């Protein structure tokens, strides 16, 4: 086990203890301190004094990244298998044993399991690449599961030490962001036998309010995007050079579906200088793609995003791209046509045709719903509007919508409601349901919708938050249990409607204090 850290005295002991708590499955823990100045090294020395399995390696100069200290750990370990753990994360109980047993039973060079992202301080957890880890699976070679390229993490896996050393598989040295992209590509290029397990094997702590953001969360500057594209390009090249053409193609598709969508959702939050630099660099990067990279499902959200960027020399349609980048995707109107009637992205970009929308199942189309809360004397109501999409919605016959509010912090849901659709005009369907705020507790509540059609098809969607005319205004609701609920509708980074709810006088005062702090700063 290799644990790396730099100036993280507040968390590194918890990481090391979680590794030692794995029991006999972890024969040694090599803690690599990357020349910390906050006392981390001394703290690790004190832990090692009472634990023979713990060995501390101190680097004489800070490397500026995560790759070099991990390489130092690879050189130092003596056990037949190695795992990696960052100083601000932890291993859940039994993680190492689950991976070790899977690797030894399958005679695999690599074993991987489920990583969960835990938002702090809320504790909300989200699985990472869960479809890969639903059952126990053994792959003779990575090409049997091209989706492996989506899991670029190195920390939720166990590696045979001799396999890494024999193939010279190491991390990029120095300050190389997204070093695990390159490391993972080197592993896959060597065609290891892989065992996958459904067990939780890694807890990735996400601290968005930390004074010093992790390298992957610090995306404010365009240099982060350039570093990410460089890592993706390097991974693609490694797979292609190794003859892994299918994996290389999957890696390019993953860039469109994951990286492009993630950064496009945030693009509207950036200043014009960032937007122009991001757009220009992305065009340059996507120009390397060939026809085969675009021909499969050209209207998939990520591919459609990429086609718009390539087609326009300057940033355009950013609000619409943000919604398209959402999960699930939403394609907002207007819906344009070429002179011959072909569906196109816009009159300004008629080269981007949307013809596949005419034949794809309605259950996978990027349907656009928008939503607004309407406070009334007899209770709050949610008004929904479903937009036509090139005649496909009318053809499917929308019948009803099921509404679910889910609390982000713990996944708790409020009672679900349903309503039938009315059709006030040819291109719009509407529905309205009561919102039982009395059942809501404090927290952030996300809106999830299921649209059901006459032919039995269903489409799970989120709803665009209608803004303007006070639609996202905070308001208070009397409540028998808490006295008062303070409700704040807002649009998420992807434009979806969500609610923040504060309960009671204490909750209201906390909101007021937070508002005052933001005004002062």
C-alpha cells in the first residue's frame, strides 16, 4: 500500500489508519511524504514508531504533483501487490481483502472495485463508474470491456507489483495534472488480465470548500482544461501505439461524453476571456478527430457539443450548450430547420444536422422540460412545460409526468406526485402538481421527472429552471412543525431546477447570516 501526501497533516493520519485497518491483506504501508512543511512527516514518524507495517519515505524536494511520490512508492514496496491511497481519502473496511482475493483467485494482474465520491461536509455519496462494478467479472484482456477507459482512477485498483515493474509502468513525473489518465492507459496498453468486484474499495473525499482545492477540482483557469486535454491525448496515443484501436476509439468517445460535458456545464460561469481561450483550445484539440470518431451516434450529447464547437470559430449558444451537457441532456428550443426541412442546430450553424432525432427512440431523446414554482395562498405548485422536438413528442403521445424531489445530502425522497399533460398549443404540453413542502426537511432538493408516453415508453429527465420575472425568488412558507420554511428555488450549474430549504427561525437566521457574509465579501 502506497499513501502519498503533501502538507496534509489534517487528514493523512486518517488515510494511513484506514490502510492499516485492512488487516492481514495489507502487509506494508509505505507513506511517501512529498517534502511537507506542515509537520506531516513528523506525524507519520510517530505513527510508524508504533506500527511495524508502516514505513515512511521522505522526499527531499516537492515534486509538484502526485505522480512522482507514487513512483517513489512503487520503487519502495516489497509486497507482491500494490494499491495507492491519497492522504485526504480513506479505504472502507475490507477493501484490500476484496481486491486481493479477486486478483489471486482469477490470477489477474489488476483488480478493480467501486469508488464512491463523498461530498464533505454533507456526507453525500455518489458512485464512480458504477456500471463497471455490478458483478464479479474476470476479463482476459481490457478490450473485452472498452468502457474500462472511463475509469481513469488508479486508486480503486490493486496491481501486481511485478506486472508494473516488468512493463515499466509508471506515472508521469513532476507537476503533471491528471497523471492517473496516463498511468491507466499504460496499464490497459499492457493487456493485463483484470478482475472486477462490486465491493466498495475506495472513498474519494471531495472538499469543495477547502482552502486549497485538489488539483482536479481547481478548474477556474483554462490551464486546467489544457492539462486535461493533454492527458487525454497522451492516453489515446499510448493505446493506439499499443495496437489497442478499440480502446483508443473508446477513449476519444469518453472525452466527448465526460470531459466536454463537464466543462461545458461550467462554461457560462467563466469570464469572456476564459470562454474564448477554452473554445479555441477545444477546437484545436477536436480537429485531430477523424470521421470515425463522429459517425457513431452523431447526435449523442457529447458529440453534438463537439460538432458545435468545431463549426463555430467563436463561442456561441452557451446557455443551450449548458443544458445539452446536463445529465440527462436537454435540447432547448428553438428547433431550426434547413430550407429543405432537415432539422439543424440553428440557422447560424445549418451544417450541424439533427436528422437522427427523427428515428431515435423517444426514450433516449434530449427532451426539454422547463419548470417553475408558483407560491399560492393554498400551497406551492410546480408548473411544467414539455416542448415538441421535431414532431417526435406528438408522435409518442405524452400522457403523464411523475414528479420526485430527492434530498441531495442523503437521497431521501418526498412523496411522489403525478399529473396528466394538457396541450395548450401544437408545440407545448403542460402539467401542474402540488409541492408538499411540509414533507421537506432542511437541505438541497433536486427535481427528477419521469415522462410516460402512450406507447409505454418512459423518459427520465430533469427540468430547466425558468428564470426571470421573480420566478427564482426566495419565499417563506408557514409550517406547523417548524414554524416557517424558507424556500429558495435556483438553477444548478447545468440549468436544472432545484430547491434549498431552511427550516425554523434558526435556519432562517443562518441563511440571513450567509447572505450578509456574501455581501460583505
